[in-house]
């Protein structure tokens, strides 16, 4: 499953409303509400190209974090 397949509904809703998509911690977010340096796509220098590449990448489940109780 690709990132687009995993987040298809969220991405379609954002783009339908004219919202540019950013990626923070490997999840789609509203670009205008995201500081550039916090966006996973910003490091490449070309956000739109990086977004397309991210959409086609294979989705990976986040690793569980261990907590003490």
C-alpha cells in the first residue's frame, strides 16, 4: 500500500478545499499551518516534486514507542 492509498481520503479532502499538502512525521498536513522546517518535504528544496515522490512510496507503519508504567 502506498502513502496515497493510506491517506487518500485526507488528501482528497484537503485538495478539494484548495489546501496544499505538507508531510509532518510521515502524515499529510495542511501546508499553510505547517512551518517549513517542520515539513518532511522541505529538506529537498522542491516541495511539490517531493510530495509526488512521497505519495508513491510504500507506506510504513510507525514503530511502537516504549513507555514506562
